[in-house]
């Protein structure tokens, strides 16, 4: 994904920069209009809205600037907008399980949503739900002031940060929701800060199924004013959003939450296999355990999948989960924090991967335990 993003970025600027040099600032304004961007600042040019200003802008907080679109001025995060009836504008980069759900929910709740993904199928699916699809990352960043990123790897996050930083735009607020190592988040934050943008560390607690139902919790950390300006956005794709203070605290909280998810998921599978070996009705086990002291949110979400052996489409792919577990394990090891139960779950996820279940839901660890128990379902 990183290579594709950078290639598209170079292509875009190879088109725009020569044209601006040849035609001057006035014709450059027409190019900006043609490309749907009213605030495109490139090196050696003055701002079209701030005469005499240098292209670089000082670091700012969300809501400081106005975006002019269709003749109407609007401030990002306003609850109501004149002219088009939208609550506001937001971009989503990465339209996978989580990003696609957030984009769809925001659009359903009345936001103008601009999305981007390298997968044409994901773009087509979200376009059917009313999401506008940008040609590339700079194009998306031109169109909106607040951007949510939901990306699969540190390389993709770094590439997107460079794309936004290199587009020469006024301050954008980027809510980074991926689960990554702190060093990777800090690197992206530095790239964007040097270009005058704000990166918020905003990992999410919840599965893909929860994302579809707006049942997520946002662990936001970073600039407090920017977090406050994004609360209306968070409210339309999550049930809770919390400001955890200094940048990086959101990721630390996510690590703690996911450590427990790893344990609870394998514990749920262990319980379900024991119940089935004992001859209990699996559906009744889900109902009664879930209602008692032994239940958990993870049991409620994953045990029904185990009963039905319904592991695709995944709410969290085992292959992605393996990446997250590696990050959590390294973080705990660096701090010298013992994680005996978390570490004990690792072989079962690894076994699922070795059985070719990487694209299946993490609930598929139940199948691993069933095989170990010599079980075959009728």
C-alpha cells in the first residue's frame, strides 16, 4: 500500500507543479478548482487566501481554519452546515473492516464522507453507501479538514503521513486509529507536525461487528483541543470516546485492552470445547454463561460464532491479530511486565495460522482446541 500511495502522490504533483509554474498563481487557482481543492499550497507560491504568506503554516489546533465549498463557509465539526444539510466533512483513509464501517456510519449519520483505499472493491462498496471516493491521499486531504486513518501496517501509516505532509496544505487533524507500536505512531506524529498538522493517537476498542453497530470505544490522546473538536465525529461511529491525555496514552490503553481480549477469546473457546465434550447444548451454554459471572464482552461476541462455526467474514482476522499480539508482547517485554496468561494464548493463534486460518475470525481458535480434543461435529 505504501508504494502505491507514494507513486500516486508523485504523479499528482508532476501534473500540478509544472502547470502552476507556467501559468502563475491566477491560473493555479483554476487548477485548484479543477482538482477540487481550494487550499493547495505548493513551494514557491503564496497562499491564495492569505496574500504574502509563506506556504508553510504554523502548527494549529482543529477548527482554526475555514473551508470554502460550494460557496458556503463551514468550520469542521459544526453540528449543522448551511446549503447541503450535512453535519460536517470528514475523510477516511483505509476502507477495510474498521475504516469501512466508520465511513458508512458517519455517512448514515449525516456527514459528508470522503474515502480512499487502494482496493477498488472496497471503494465501490463504500461509494454505494454514499461515500465520495478520492483519487488519492492528497486529493482527500484537500477536500476535508479532519481525517481518520485505519491502516494495516506501519509502512502504510508512514506513507500516508508523508502524503499529507507533502501536499502543502493548511492544518489538518489526523485521527490515527490503527494498532501500532508507539515508535511508529511517534514517527508519523513528527512527520505531520513538521508540516503544521496535528496527529491524534486514537486506537479503537472493538471488533468489526462492533464497528458496524457503532459499539466502539475511542482511546484518544494528544492535543486536547483537537480531540474536543472531533467529539461530534467520534459520537457518530462510537458509543464512547475518552481523552487520555498525552500522545501515546491511547495506544498504551489499547495494548492493555487487547491483552485481555487475547486471553478472553481463548478462554471462551476453551469453555465451549469443554461444554461440547460434556454433552451440553452449545446454544444454552452461550445464553447461561453469558448471563452469569463467567461471561464477558468477548464471550458474548465470539462464543456464538464458535457455536455456529461461523468464522468468515472475520470481525478480526487472525493474521491481523498476530501482528497486534507481537506489538503488545514487545511493549510488555520492554517494560519488564510479566504476561503469563497472554503468552499462554500465543500457541493457539499460531496454530490457527499454521492451519491456514489467517483470514478467519479469531474465534477460530475454537476449531484448534476442538482438533486437540479429538472432536468432530456432526
